[in-house]
């Protein structure tokens, strides 16, 4: 007899993108996360594939956090017929109001550019969804208080518990007929400079846990000193520092570090530009939600005073003409889209300049290629030689490494009946499986794409 409670792994298997978990219980279904696949082409193609379930059969979607690899498929889900509620924390909702329309806009722009330059195999190239689609799906969002019990159809309950990582990020614990499963989402650092550490999980029968850094520790690097070294080295050459940065979390962290370095006179007082409408709006949200992070109102004011916000396309184009030393922070963090691509095209060929990445680079992204020594990079259908200094500061990652996550799990009471490792490249997920097996002697499994697990 089939279990009345099961989970299917529709994303984040063998990759850190496309997070989607379909939970079935009796006649009901809920979807935990609804992310876009990113990175290598055969993974990205899944965004266009038919889903392995009828979209109109889903009762609810619950989001762990706002990052596009966890939320970015929602407008496409709506286009395919989902019109139910999307539950998340208040901060996640606020960030999705920024991230989702921006994702739709970027897809429209990329499609237009592909049609103009005729480098797409599709004629015409079409976006997966539009900015208007993204604004429509935001009407389906419902805020959930952390720690409160959310009643779902059919007797399922859900509880959200903060995990650090970014504003509003939460683990989600589902309970049905006395059985429970917890989805970690992305787990933050134990000693992040700006975000609080993840709260310990409640006891759970089943656990789905991320493994982005399942095969390695974060380097013991002084991030402030490392950034200061790159900035000072580049400034001495008369060059420009380009920092591809995730709009939510990483952009705010690097602004905080730069502000500290300037205040301590450890770097020149060169202009700092934030060139990403999405990152600008995310920074405004960050400044308004002081209870969600460690920084004071004064810290935020100093960051604001230091930064020049590049809001319009015209201002962005003008920024590409700058020849004097400055720092440009622009999205996306893996150089997979957005305004950062235009900066890369103009800066990456000059050895005076530097490109400083600020964390994990998924397989197949431009950031991954550049940080692994690519001699040329393809952008908008053309190749550009790489002569600029390229560095990656992984110490700034907002993901806990395997030791930090293991230490976090030690605070969880009881022993899960089974643990599923997801959200990691294949080698990282398998290493995380072995770490948890060795540390706890738990029953641990690494599911594959579209696997179904019965929760008995």
C-alpha cells in the first residue's frame, strides 16, 4: 500500500538550483520552493519542460526564502495554471516583490537582445515569463509569522524557523498525522558579519538538508583584508574593481565591509557604485528591517552615504565609460545575467582591472568559468578575452559549510528516521551524506532528479 505521505524531488538534485519538492498527502499536494534552474544548459532546459504533476492539483506553495533558485519559477507556475496561495515570511515576500519582477524583466530583455543579435536557436526567442507575469503572481503571496502554526488543507500543518542566510530565510517543518518532515532551505553561517545564526531545528522524522558546501570548509580568510588587497592593488594600477554580487545578501554585506575599510582608511576613498535596480531595492529593504540583521541604524546610514546608486539604463551606460579607479557592485553574483554582463564586456579585457567574485559559483555559469581560469568568456553570443585579474572570495558565502551545518544539526533533539541530501553538486551532496553518516550514524540518502520517497 502506498504511503499517504510522500515527497518528490523535482529540483536541487545534483545541482544547487531549481529547488522544488512536491509533498503529497492523501489527496493533497503542497510544493516546497519553486525555483529556477540555472547554470549548465541541459539543467536550464528543465525550466521549459513539463512538470511531473498537474499544476492545478497543488493546494499551496511554501517558500524557504526569496533567492531566484528557490522562488524564480513561480510566475511560470502561475502561467501553467497555479492560482493558489504562496506562503512565506514577511521579509521573503518583501524581497520577492523586488526579485521576481526583475527576473521577468531580465528574461524579456535577454530575449529582445537575442532576437536583435540573432544568436538564439529559437526564432523568435521568448522569455519564460514576463515582468507582468511576475507582478501577477505576487498577488497570491501570504505572509506567515516565524514560529506560528500554518494550517494547510487536509490537516497538514507548517512551521517556519529562521535559518540566517538572507533576510526572511526559513526552514519549513511539515506535520501530518503525527509524521513530520523538515526542509532546511539554505542554511546560513554560524558567525555571519550581518545575519544572525540559524535557529536550532525542532525534532523531525524526516529531514531534507542542503549541501552547497558539503565537500569543503570555508577558507580561514580575513575577508576584509582580502577585499582591501584587491581594491588597493587595482587602484594602484589605475583600474576598476568589478564585484558581481547577489542582489540580496551579498551586495549588502560587501557594502558594509567597504564602508568599514574606508572608515579605517584601509582603502582609498574611491567611488563605490551599486549598479543593479534589484540590489538597490533589496538594500532599501535591508535598511528598513533592522530586527532581521545585526547592523545598527548608524551602520546602514554610513553605507548609504558611501554608495552611489545607479538606477537608470542611461546611468549604467555612462558608468561603462569611467576610466578612473572605482568599485562597481553589480548583479548577478554568478555573472549569469543582468547589468554586470555589460561591465564584464568593457572591463575584463584590460589587465589594470579586477573582477572579484564573492562566493559560490555554480557549475556552468560564467562565474565558474572565470574563477577556473577561462582565457575568454562568451557574453551575448560573442567571445571576450580575459586579461583582468580574477579572484573569488568564498569566505563571504552565506551558506554554512559542512562543519557549520553539522554543528547546527547537533542542536536538534532526537534522531530523524531518514535524511535526504539536496542542493549541492553531486560530489558535495555525497560528501555531506558521508559526513552525517559518520557523525550521527543516521540513515542518509542522496535522491536523484524526480525520485519519490515514501514517508512511512
